[in-house]
C-alpha cells in the first residue's frame, strides 16, 4: 500500500466520527443558544413557560436540520473521501455559508412575510440584512466551534475487545 492510500483509509474511518462529534455538539449548543436568546424575541413577553420551551425545542429541531443539510451539501460540493483530513476548510466554510444564508432567509421570511415571530427592541439588527445579530452569530459561532471540537477530540476505536484512544 502506498502512504497516500493508507492516509485515505485512516481518514475514511475518521469522517463518521468527526460528523458524530460535530452533530452531538451542535445539537446541544443550538438548544442552549435558543434558550439563551429567547429574551430577544417578543414571545419572551407574551408566551407561557410551555410555549417558550416548545419554541426553543422546535427551533433547535430546525437548527439540527439546517446543520445536517448545510454539512451534507458542503461535503457533496467541496469534500473528498479523505475528509476531514483533506479539504477541511472549504467544507467548513461552505457549511457556515449555507447555514447563514438559510438563516438570514428564514429570519426575513418569518419576521417580514409570515410574521410568525418578532424581535424585541433588545435584539440588535444588522442594518442591510434586517436579520437579528443573535441568530447570525449563532450560525457562525456554533458551527465553527463544532467543527473545531470535532477535529481535535480523540476518536475512540475498538479493535478485538480493546479500546484505543
């Protein structure tokens, strides 16, 4: 075997572990973020405790679907079989951009068109985009942190009853 094919084989085993670590982190981080920025929306003043919990959990479900879609589209367009060892930066950049674009569109659609939710005066709004700063930062901070952790955390491998870290 050549050195390149060995590297690709090892990297081929690492992509699933990296994705698992990424999605585990982002699911928890998005849930925390959704609860943390609830006071920036009008539902904070008008909603019951049950409605607030439902909104945060519901939005987290959407965040997970956005994250899955953004990562898969980015991997499809920019990835290689040896990801994350190779083409890591284009995949991460693509996933962040896809997540941001969808989030900005969704914020506009749900605030301006559907009027499904509204910002309080406390929410800083990005002037040109009309999107709240908190959801925009969420789709920069959470994915970048998630990808960083997915890359640096050790992979646990099991072979013949032993665990190698």
